[in-house]
């Protein structure tokens, strides 16, 4: 696979859309200040009888961290209801190569941390999310409100099926309306 240099594939702006699926449906968690997805694999060093060493892949760990800007009573109570639960999460990543890009996580464990400091502009809520691995690859229908929030940036009924390339998340690109 040749990637090449393409300046259109540089993401300049984030998506500012994080939604969690509760039993009653998808809920937007408000404006985002920052969002980070970490997909890391630690390594394990193996030493052979002749003294040479080799680093081997170890355990894979996927985490997401989001800082929310809104801190009204409704957001604070909504965040509190996430404690101890496991939820599907939709994270809009912005425009890449002229297409909207999003991540779908089938199961995340949300760990809310609240920092309300005065004076501070803006006050914020930090959500740490540990992504649970699935038994294998999985798929979603990007035109089904059970799988994705209706009207989200990557919502489509044309070729709506996306399969994960790993057991942690699915990356969805286009064909939704590309907006900043």
C-alpha cells in the first residue's frame, strides 16, 4: 500500500462531537476542548542463550481521553451517570481528505474526572475511557440508529456497513457531508 504525500490527508480541525449510547439512545456530551485516542502496544525484551536480545510485541492498550467544556448541572449529572458503566461511544475526528472521519468504540469503560476551578476559562470535565477489546472483529451499519447517532457526520444509507480492522474500534470515513 503506497501512501505518498497528500496534504489533503492532514487533519487541521477536530470534530467536537462525542456521543455515548445509553439504553434510551445516543446522547451528545457537549462541546469538546480536546480529544486524544491512544493505541499503544508495550514490548517485552527476550534474551537468547547467546546474549542477543529481541523486543517482541506485548499487550495492546487503547484509551481515549476527552476534555469537555460544558459544566452545567445537566452535564455534571450526565457525566455522573457514566460512572461504573460500559457504553458504546461515537467520536467525530474531523475532516480528513475532504471526508468526515469518526471512530466507533463498541465498549468503553468511562472514568469521569471533574475539575471545577475558579477562575478558570473554561471550567472542564475530563473523561478517561478505557476501550474494551472485543472477542474478534465486528461490524456496524452507519445508517442504523442502533449503531450510530442519527444525523451524525458519517451517517449514510449508501454502503453503510463498516467492519473493524482490529478488535478495539472501527474507523469510519465519509460519505457524509464534509463540513468544518
